[in-house]
C-alpha cells in the first residue's frame, strides 16, 4: 500500500498545476514543491522515500 502511494504520487505530479510534499515522520516539514511537473523547490534534507521522485523531477 505504501509503495503504491509513492508510485501514484509520481504519476500525479505532472497532472497537477502545483504539488507540495510534506514529511511527517518527525515533524510536519515541507520536502519539495512542484509546478508544471518540475521540482521548483526542495529542502536540504530529502527523505529516502521521496528522493528519487525529486531527483527525477529536477532533471526534467
């Protein structure tokens, strides 16, 4: 279930005008922002579960 959610997130990013991803494992912290399918802002620390998505969207 968890991995399916991550896969779905990656599929939905290009379909949305704006996406913000938050990590709530320790505290509620913004990890990355996307616009038009591209990563436009990301935190200094990106959790492993989100790292590949951010890296792929930075290179588009």
